[in-house]
C-alpha cells in the first residue's frame, strides 16, 4: 500500500510539467541531461519492477516513462525546429 501511494504521488508529480510543456511548447528549462538520465533511470526501475513482480513499481514507472518521453519528444521537436530556422 505504501509503494502504491508513493508511486501515485511521484508519478502524478510529472503531470503538471507535462501539461505545461505540451501547452506552451516551451522546453528551454528542461535539461537534456536530466531527460536522458530520467528516461534511463525510470526504464531500469521498470526492469526491476518486472523482475521482482511489483505491480506498483511497474504501473508507476510505465506512466512516468511515458510522461518523461513526452517531455523528451517536445524538447526534441523544438530543437529540430530551431536548427532549421
């Protein structure tokens, strides 16, 4: 139960940033290093959750993985647009 509550809180903490970034399309304050490290770390938590058969770890990190990848995608698109402008 504690793991599920922790997962819900930390996962939902990403939603305001994702929504703000998608709406504003502003990603200047998002670090490439942070994004890559978060994607790698969350992916490893997913693998760990799978190996220990933890539903709370899997669900929380699947949602977080998708959220961070959305941020990465918006940042990448902005980067490509700036390069071609």
